[in-house]
DNA sequence: CATGAATGAGGCTTCATTCAT
DNA sequence: GATGAATGAAGCCTCATTCAT
């Protein structure tokens, strides 16, 4: 079923739709792998070209530059996440249950039911956790925001906000809590791997369960 | 009084102590200004050298590379923040009041009583908000953590954790809440400037008050 | 006929085959000229780029660095020498006569019958004499040896060794004598130009004849 | 006894006599160690300064540049070798025996009877073998020769030549054979370590004996 | 459409050297 | 006499990008 679904990404982020050709899909697949491997800063079109045995010029047919490619990947992720959130909460009427499911989706990218051969969602998820913030911490954030590059991200927050409002219509800080949920979830995964002093979650087998428990606890407290 | 206080930064972050000489202080002062202006990615030693009418080689006498200089600035900030937190909570015995003051310090870097001629804390604060996360979102995070480059940051969290525990000794997630407080505070300032859909705080005159109010609300809810 | 012959060089020494393009051939031709003129130490890709009115980046498409380019030239020379040695001794059955011819080839690079427009063998020969030893006197000699960068050189020695063995099958030191012949021939040319106290050969018109005579004398004595 | 002997080096090679002070001796001792370790190309005054916990400026008080320092070390070696050759052949009247002893001295730097605390002759010997040729393979060879920087080296050859002439007064190529003996000896040690295909000598316990045997064999053949 | 070739610009770093104390 | 500070120049290399096929 998932195979009939395709993720649509802001078309200002690419020159030629990478999902539309073999080479484009190769670029997506391997840029995820390489950015995860090298970090965004050390990643270049040259390295990607060598990796996929193509050329820089060919990649430029698809993406204007590395920042756009990176934003494309982030957007793909956010779009995919939006789909996952929606798909998993259809017919769930209890908003508390809904929020619980949303937290699960956020935390556990493995519970996916959408398979796209040319995107490894697991690596992409890690990449979003590690490098994601760099997408909107840039000198060009305002300009990029105007071009709609963060709409998908904002949509994720909006869905969370919406659900919070369903739970507690008079809650005064839905948007801030929504973005906090996102950031806190990702941060704590990162911290548990690299800076354990900054989290109460331990890396290991049960991490996802623990994290879910903590996020539920926090959210419950906040929403009373 | 503050004038007699000096901030001590992890000595693995520099080759020659920049606080110890005129040129070093010039480097600190102007790197803050330039990174704020250009963003970390576009900032280079060459540009800094031109800006202060010196040479790249001279800067290399102080810092191994731009990453180390950046980490130095972050650490300087975290050390300074630690000092501010402590200094403003001396003799405050009520932990709730203490936490409130800590939030104020976090939010409002202007209430400083420590003046160092060669560091503009306001710009540095903005820089930390905008670029801070890049300091520890790097391929070398583990190695740098081993070298103690994040001790000052962790100390800030530890102080927050400590106060949380004083308020509620049996609270199960002090560390995660502490780091969340830090990140959420900074995020919301950034979002209010650039991505207003992601925050409930409006940029403008009253932002700091609003933010303080929100953070107190959230923390109160969480700590019951 | 020589025109149909092409010299093949170890392909680990280049990124893109310099013999395959105009620019590549220009790089070869002019690097020889410039290294001869400036010495290897003062030679840089920048100077070469300026000289051929191209850019460093373009040269880097062909060679990883100056050491590799230099080794390429040396290898080209050794390969060319191997070809010359073989070509001039075909159908020569008397090994003593063969060795005599080989000495002549070594000494007199002018008796060439192979013309490659983009390599000036005379200058290259001088370059090998002056700078050649630097090719294998390096910290990386073992590693480079493993990569086969000295195979062509060793082949020259092997051919000499082989002929020595044909002359005197029970001679105990063929390899050392072979390498000595090579080094002594080159040294004496260099010494006669620059350090005449270290050679019995006088620079001037008859140098090649004298040198040939001396080398034959020495070899005859050694091989009895 | 050796302690009362001092090696005198061409005074154009230094600004201040390095043998005359603690720091100077430290410079000598450690430059040998570092050049051996890093190779001449990677060796710099900066690295030497760091190594001896002094400064570049201090080293410049002794040597004009790295080339001069290197030539100083070579000259020290050649002077020392001259002393060794002479000292070990005093009262030896048989020229063939004398030449044999000279070969031994060349090969085996361990049979020294001169100890200078600030020079490790073993490392220096290795350094001469590995890097020595770079001393006179330079664009400035003629100019440096005029300044007498190779007198000591030429003196070694002259002593060998002299002995050859004593053995065989009418030998026509004494100088070339003398320099060949020097170069061949050093080459074969180097080759046995790094390019075994180019030598008949095997690295290992008996190398020095084998090498001595070979050099005697070659010399005997040449001198008939 | 994809690619091979080329390159201008600039980043990062070290070198060699001088000056002032 | 030794050192600390500073720096101009250059080396080495990569990036991002364009053009022609």
C-alpha cells in the first residue's frame, strides 16, 4: 500500500525532481548515507559524485547546492513524518491517545509502514536528530522561510498543537509545547548517545520505551 | 567587583590564552561580532584577520582552528553563565525562588553585573542562541566531550538539576528537564525572531517577560 | 615506428592519465622544464599553473600532489629507458656487447629513436640525474614501494643484472653492481658539472665518451 | 681522549657556534633526531623549537635556515668521518690494509672512539645515508661549493683516492672510484632496508660483514 | 539527459623571518 | 643572549560552479 504513496517535496528545493529518475534516487539514497557518515560540514557534491560513480555536474542537474539538497532531505523527512502521524491516528478520536501515538511515531521511526526503496528512513531519522537543527539555524532562515522551506516542519508542530488543543482547549502555549516536544525528543536521543549527563534517558535496549514514558510524563504534567 | 573576576576556559581550547594579550582580546571581541554577522559557516580566520587588521598567522598563534575558537566562545559563555547563576542565587534559600532567578538569568543576559571589556555578552548571548547547538552537533562530539569541552555546559545543566531536586527530591527526570529548560528558552527566542509559527512567544518589547512567564508556567506544571 | 609506441606508467601515480589530453601533456612537458629550472623543492603546482596559464585546480585533476607528479616523471623516464635498453639490444646476442650498448644508452640519452612531442627526454634525463635520488629517499619509500612506484626502476636494474649474469653466471653481486652502474653513471655526470673533485671525468665535449670508457673499464675489471 | 677532540665545522655554516653553548648543543642533538624522524622535507625550525621547548627565534641565532643547519650536520659528519679515517689508519703502512680499514670505518659507524655527548653518531650516520645526497643535490650547489660547504666531503674522497693511488699509482680513475665507494656503501645499506631488489646485501645481523666483503671484492677487482 | 573537462576563488595552514624586550 | 610576539608570504588543497559535448 505504501508503495502507492509518494512524498511530495517543495519544488523550489530542487531543479529536477530526484524522485523521478534512477540517478536522482541514487543521489537521495547516498547523500543520506554520506551526510550521516561524514557530517554535513564535510559532505560535498564531489564526495557524493565519487561515491555514486557519477559527476558533480550531474548532481547539479538536480540540486542547486548542498544546502538545498540537505533541506530537501529534511523536508522529505518532515513530509514523511506528517504522513506517518496522520496515517497512524486516523480514526483515533481520543486526543490523549492520539498524542500518545504521535509521540511513539516521533520516537520510533522503525514502526513505519511506508517503504521507499531509495530512502533509508532509519538513517534519515538519525541524520535529522544529529544535523536537523542546522537546517534552520542559518543566516538565510528568513528568506528560506519565505520560500516555504519549513512548511513541512511547521505542519508537524501544527498537528501536535492541534492535538494539544483538543486535549485542553484553553492551554496557553500550544505552539511552544509542540516544538518543545519535537526538540526534546530528538535531543534526548542524541544526548543519550553522546552527552549522557544531559539526559535522564539511558542509551540501550529500552531507550525508546523509557523515552516514551518520560515524554508522556512531561506532557501529562504540562497538560495537567 | 566584577572586574576582578576572570572567566577561566578549558586550556585545551587555545594555544595561547587570548585573554592574556591585546591581540587575543581583539580576536575574542571581533570573532563574536563577525560570527554573529556572517554566521559560523561563512566566518573564516581570513575575514577575522582582515577585520582586525591582523593576519591569519597571528590568529593561529591563539587558536588551532575555527571550531576551537567557536568552542572557546561557547565555553566562555557557559562559564560566564555559571558565574551569573551562582552569583545571583547566593543566599537564596527557597529553591523555587532560586529556579525563578535562574530562568531570569537565562533569558535576560542584560541583567549582568560582570563587565569584560573585550566580550559583548549581548551579542555572545545571541550567538549562543543562534549557533550554539552547532558546538556539540559535530562528528567529533565524543572526542571533544572526552577532552572536557562541554563541562561548562554540563555544569549549567547540573545547577538546574540540583535546584529541581531541591524543589522536588523525588522527581524522576531532573537532567532531561534541565537541558530542556535551556534549549527551550533559547529556541523560543530564536523562533520568535525567525519562525513564529513554532512558538507561543511574540517577538517585541515584552518578549522576555512573556518568555519568563511561560517557562515558569511549564516548570511549575512539570514539578507539580 | 617509435611513434606508435606509448609509455605506460603505473596508474596509481595519477588521477587522470596526463598523456590522454592536451592539458595533461602540457603539464608533463612544463613540469619537466620547471623542475629542471627551479629544482624540485622550489617547484609548486601554483608556479606550474601560472607557467602554462592554467590553474592549480586543473593540475590537481591529474595529480594528487607534487610528489606523485615527480614520481610519474621518474617512472616515465624509467619506462622509457627500459624500452630504449630493450629496443637497442634486440638481436644482440653477445652479452658483453649488450652491456656496452646498455651503458651507451644510459649515458647518452640523445641516441633516442622514440619521440614524444610532450616530453623532452634530454631535460628529463638531466632532471633524473639531478633530482632522481629524491624520488626514493623519502619517509614513504616503503609504502610507495608497496604500491609499485619503483617497479620500472627495479626493472632497469634487473635488465642490467640479467646481462651481467649472462656474462658471468657465477658472479656473486649482480644486483649491487647493476644499481651501482646506474648510480655511478648519473653521479659522474652531475659531479663533472658541479663537484669536479669527486669525479675523474671532465665536463666538456668528450664527456660522454670518457664516461663510457670509464664505465666499461670499471665493469670489465669487476666482471674480470 | 676523544673528549679532548672537537670537530671544527666551516664557520660560514652557522651564525653562532652551536657547539659553544647548551642551547646550541641541544639544537644539534635534536635536529638530528627530528630530521631522522620526520625526514628533511617535513622538518622545520618550528617543530625543532617545540621539541626542545625553545623558540624559532632562538634557533635563528645559530643557523640562518634549515638548509644551513642540515649542511652543518653533514659537515660535522664528514669531519668526524675524516677524523675517524685518519685516526684508525695512523701507523698503517700497507695501503691495501689501510683501504680495508677505511671501508670498515665507512660501514660501521659503531666502531667509534670519539664520543660527543650532543651528537648521536649512529642516528647521524643513518641520516647521512638516507638524506645525505640532498645536501649537494640542490639548485645552489655551485654557490655552496664556492663557499666551501663540501670541502669535508671532498676530503673524505681525497683520502680514499690517496690510498687508491698508493695501492696502484697508475690507476686512471681514482676520484670516481673513491666517490663510488662512498655512495655505493651508503646506497647498499639503504637499499637493503627499503629496496632489496636493488642490492645483493641482505638486511639483518650480518649485513655489515657482508657489505664489507662485497666492497672489498669490488675494490679488489677494480684495482686488480 | 548525463557527463567529462576545466577553472576561479577561497579556505586552511605553515613557513620563514623580524622586531622588541 | 634568549625569548615572546607578530606577521607577510606562500604552500597545499578543495569547493562550488560552468561549459562544451
